C-alpha cells in the first residue's frame, strides 16, 4: 500500500516536496551533462577506471552547490542526506528521487538515462579492487594497510626488514632522497627474502625526491666545543664529562660514547697515566682540570667535573712530579652554523648558493647587516612577488616578501616561536601563495627513475602540482619499462590540492593509481588550521574516484622516535582508518610502532568505515540499570 503524505505533513509552512524533487532533478541533470561534456577525456581513461572517472565527475557536479539546506530537509524525513554518496553518486540521487516520488504519490517523470550507473555495492567493490591492485590482499581483520619508510640501516640489517614484515608491514617505502641505488637494491633483496621465509607479500613503493626547495649552505661556525658534566636537580655532578684524547697524527675514534674528541701531540699523549691531571685555561679564561681515568691503545679517557669550552691551540699542561710538559690541542671540526631569527627581523634570500651567514650586530645589539642565506632552486625568483608569504623548516619560521630584486629577495620575519628560532642549511622552503612552475621531475628524479622503473611496484610522484606533471611521469615510465607500475600522487602543495581532480583524471590513464596526503608540507602550504579540512576533502574526492589514499606524515611519530606515543597521535592514527593505507616514518622504535598501529587499525575497523560509523554491538549499552535490591543481594 502506498502512503501519500500531504505537503503540510512533509514540510509545514515550507516549500513543497515537488520543489525538492525539481532541485534533485536539476542536480542530476548537471551530473549527466558534465560527464557527457568530458566524454573525450573519459575515453583516455584506462578501462579499470572508466566508471570511476565518470563517478568522480558526477561527484564534482554534486559538490558545486551548497547542499546543507537540502540535507536537513531530507534527513528530517529519514532519507539519505547524500552525505555518503561519494562512491556511488548517481545511484544515491536516483534512490532519493525514487523514495520522494513514492512518498508524494507523484508519477515518476522521464529523466535522461546514464550508461551503466554505479550502484551502492559496485562503488565499494571498485575501491576495494583498486586498493588490492596497489597494496595486495588485506591482512585478516585489518582492511587498512601499513606502509613503513626504510631507514638506511635496512640495506644492511636483514633482521629489521624481516621483523617489519612479520609485524604487519604491507608496503616498503624507499625514499630516493636518501641513500643510493646500491642500498635500495639491498633493501629490496632483503624484502624478497623475508617474503619467501614468512610466506607474505609486500609491495615496494619508491618515492621520487621532486623539486624540494631548500635553504643553501652557511658559513661554518666557530671551531669550539662545549663539554659539561651531568648534574642532579641540586646542581651536583652525577657523571663527569668524558673526553677522548687521541693522537693528532693518527687519530682513533672513541671506543664508546664521548662528550668530546680532542687531537693532541702523540709524544705528549704517550706519557699520560691514569690519575694524572691535565690543567689548562679554556676559551672563557676559566682555569680547568682534566683527570685521566684510563689509558688505551690509540688514546686515553679524561674526565671533567666542570663545564669547559675548548678550541684549537689551547695549551694542556701535564703535571706530574718530575714531568711538566705541554701539549697543544689540534684542529677541531667547526660547529654547524645557524641564523637566529625573531619576529620583525629581516632575512635576505639569495639566488646563488654562496655560503650564507647570520646577521652582524654592533655592541648595542643593533643589526648592521641582515642575515643572508641562499636557496637551491633559483628559478623561484622569477615568480615570487611582493606581499607573498614564505615559510622555512616546516613552518617553524614564517615571513613576508618585502622586496624582489634580480639576485635576492628581502623577507620580513612575521612568526617564530617565543624567543626566536634557528634557521639552518638544507631546510625546506615553502611559498604557498606564489605561482611556482617547477616540474615535478628534476634531473635527479629522471636519473633515479631508471632504477625505480625496473624495481618498484609503485612510484610516488613528489610535489605533483598539475596534470602535466602526471603525464611526464607516465611518459617516462613508458619509455623506460614495459611494466606498468602503479603511480601515487603526493599532494603536498596548495596548487596540487587545487588541481587534484584534474590530476586524478590524468592518473587514471594508468592501470593503477593512488594519492598520498603528505600532511607536513601540505599543512605549511594551506595553513595548519586548514589541514583537517583539506585532508577531509582529499579523502572525499579520492573515494569518489575509487582511488586509494595513503595517510602520511608524523603518524605515531613520538612512538617511533622516542618509544612513547602521545594521546593526540594515537587519535590521529585512528583517524587513518578512513584511508586505505597509513604510513609510518623511520625511527629506532618503528617495530613497536607497527604493532601499535596494527592494533589501533584493527580496533577502529569495527567502528568506522570511511565516513560511516559502524554500529557494532556497544558493550556500554548492555550495562544493566541497577535495581533497588541489587545491593542487598550482593550483586555486582
């Protein structure tokens, strides 16, 4: 029996259901028209993604409107509010229209047909199929895969790779910005051996470096070493500082951890004995004494119970009865230099890579010459403009471009942490507002691609900004190999985010593709406060395209590096369940991080599937309300 509701029952005092039906029909017509207009481009898409590309176009047409008022009206009726339409857009709109026709008793009007619409089940299956094509079969009870970035040690440590695979690694990520082809080959060899021994499979992901814009070198700092003992909370010495003295003519490395290694004359060193005292005046004109604690082949250990500052040329006096000889400290490596920057300071960024230097100041602390540093890609000078923002070192230092000259850019620092920040060589530079036109594949990438095309299951394209970048990778892979490795677009710039739909349609010309949300650079480019919003939009767009997503950057970072996670990063790892893969970075505790992430993802699978909450039996709901007699009966 059909129940016909009056308009006043459906929307009291508001527009009629017929108007909502017309709005949905209009949306549907736009979806069909967009797909039809893009027919030539759809013809270029690989057969694996033909339906997915059409669904993506439908979704983009749907999301061009503000659907919130319509969603509220549909939800009030208990109908789909279109909030989970990503993987089957047309089917969702058609289902809602069908129910509205039935509710109102209106005759269904003829609407433009669409070839092979993706139904609800097919949309989810396509995403699952494309995910398996990229990552291989899922582990039992864990849908989301785990990718681990290889440290350099993986080239020589087979046990590390074996244990990572055993604990749940689904993807080995090799970052081509580090190590070389020889090391990469050994990492892959270790993985293939571990696969055979464990009977498990794991895909090799190789990450091309891309045009990473970084700060240039700095002049070396002073050749001075500060050595200090370890003290308790009362300032008392707990452990003296350990100094390794070795012959300057044939220096030997310290046999264990040393607070400092000092080259001294060989003949002078040979006369030292345990218990001897070595006196000197440090760089601050402070009288200091070292006590020799042990003598070994190639050197000896001395201990300091006070803080000392040491530079080359300091005279050491060996005082023993009947023997008072002097030795001079030899060359000491210069310290790494850094530029101290605070809000309001000026910084000069130069086109060349001549070593930069900190600001020079007068006796009153006033700046005489601003700090100077170069950049690795001088082509950016051709596009940056006055008033644009610039960030350094993952956003730790931010500034505004005050002036652009032929050979340099003048920057006013606008943000650092309280007390200032240090800018060092080889730190990342972001220009989020500049219209940079840097190709994603540089000379190093093209060189690395020869190895990558032969050995990688998946190639990750760093700093993918436009469809031309994707086409360039596809053409070069076709030139280098008859294989068809999957490609992953790393979204780490504002331009890449803005061009994501266009890049996806190009990537779909390949048999298998995916997207990585590189949240570090992306946060700097789009603003930290926008990151949550941006990563959500990427997840939605990729689900509409049935393209798997890798959730990356700083996942369980403190756990991997320090051995203890923060509460916030555990929650962040759980959010990764909305992607198809979660990436861990290297760290001394990465084995434990894989176990923890595996456990978190297994637990979350029962509660969340993409944007949908899964209503598993809730244990709290089984809690029985206490009855009046429970306490007297001794019930628990």
